């Protein structure tokens, strides 16, 4: 079925590309359906699968035109490429990518079983649907939309992705309270809350070590493949996927931990620094891998936005320039005696990322309750499964006079 989907995709893309290169309008979804309704590739698929494949073809061209418009307006630097074919350029064979299914009336997900429609020539005595045992649980509940079965060639496994329309969480009517996060590479998030004497610092030392360990395995495998004249392999793709997924899993867990703190402190609005373009044309020397490869601040921002949206917390992107150059307590210029600390002429010494988060917070004109003096901070680390307070943070719970504070959540 996936091969038939690829065949229909390539046929529709060929027609669309020929029209575009000839200066003619790209066919619409309705025109594609009318053109390919009698095509053998269309007839070889269930109607809901064939129609959704043509809809994805049209969506790919819509995305192309939007990216082209952004390039011409100067919002992106590289020109977009035309929507391509699903085939291997070296072998010429079609690639198995996905099976899109249009409507929940054509599939069913219940009791650990996924049922999808079959074309007439593939149906057997058991019925018109293929029953697949699945792992995992449905995360969202609401109006179901398109379902896609996506093929992972590295793991040789199918994954189901389903769109669900859910109701937005209503914002409760209560006095607005703000918090701010400062994002970085070594410290993914430093959180400061309006009026709080505590701050929360999440460090990525253990996550960075795990990333470097997998990177070393990738480099050694790439060197071995080079001696054989190969550029990639299934094992190499699996290592790249595992490295990325571990970082994203840590970011999603971090976002959930941040939201728990925000809910406990009754925060209604979160200020997130906008880091767009921060890494462009910058050479960090030995830290290039840390900043350019490991640091995925867009994925972290997306995880924070998703978690806050589920909790009914509003997120605001604000400029972050200049937040690390002056003291959040007295406003004077600061110096860095240590990598993680800043010190001002008045003698205030504070965590550099907490200082940035406080400066970001105090830029909001509606923030009225400022922290008096130097706030304490609690440090969290990644243990491979969740973010937990460090031993120094646990000891500070018994010593209120310590610089660091017990976690709020």
C-alpha cells in the first residue's frame, strides 16, 4: 500500500512540476482528484487514502509558495526547493514513506488495535480492513482527523501519527502573574517568577555528556564506513535518531517540570526570550558543537509552548538583547568572575542565567512585585528520565540561609 501511495504521489508531482516549469498554474486539489480519478495508481488504493495523498501533494506546493514568498521578502536566506519525488536518486526505486488516511470513518483506533482500509485486490476472507496491533496510548481526545502511518527505515517500524482537534484550555480569570525564562546551551532554562525569592536553574551537563557519548559512536562509525566507501548505513541513521530523540525527550520533560512550578506559583503569563538569529555567522571555536549542534532552542521553545498551552498559561516571545550585561538588583554593569556567576560594583553576585531571567522579567511593565535582594536558586539536573534537584538543592531545604533554595515543585 505504501508503494502504491508513492507511485500516486510521484505521478501527481510530475504533473504539478511540469505545469509549474511551463509557467502554468499548479493544479488544485479538486483538479488533481478529477485528473487522477481514472489513473491506475488512484484505483489501486482505497478512495480515502488516494484522496489524502493528493491533498498532501497540494499541501507540499502550498508550503513551497509560502517559503518562496518568505525568501523573496528576505525573511529566510536560502531559496526553497521544488517539492520532489519519493524515490532514491541512486537506484531509481520508489521510497516507502507513509500511508495517509483521510477520515476516522475509514480507520479505527481502539483496544490496542488499529484498523485501516484495504484496496479490493488485497482484501481477504477476514474482511475489508487490515487489523494491526499497536503499542502506546492516545494522548489527545477530541475530534479525530487525518491518520498517517509513517515508515522509519532505520528502525524498520511503522509509526502512527494522528491529528486531533481539542478544545483550548480556558484561561482562568485571576490577577496576572508573570514569570520569565532565560535560555542557553549549558543551562537550557533559568526560571524566575514575579515576587519570588527563589529561582530555578536547569543544567544540561549530564545531557551534554550523553550527547557527546553518542556523537563519539557516530564519528567512529562514520570513519569505518568511509574506509568501505560508504556514506551512511541503517545503524548510523539509528544512532542519529537516538541522539536527537534523547535531547527532545529531555526538553519535553523539562517543559513539564517548568509548568508544574508555574502552576504551583500561580503564574498566568510566561515570558520567553526570542533567540531568532542568535547563532548566525558566529564562530564559537571548540564550543561550536555545543552551540550549533546540541543546543536546539527552537525545539525547547516549542515544548514550552505546548506544555503551557495545555495548562492554560499564556506565552509571550520578547527580545532578549542586553539582559546579561547589567545587574538585575541594582542595574549596574556586571562582570563574570566565574562562567556561571556575575558580579556588579555594588557587590551583588548572582547566577548569570538567573540574572538574565530577572532582567527579562523586569522589562514587563505590568510586573509590580520585584524580588528583594538576591534570590536563591535551585539547580536541577537530568538523570536520563526526569529532571531532579541536585544534592546541594536538597541540603538547602534544611538550611534556609543557604544561597540555593529547595525546589518549589
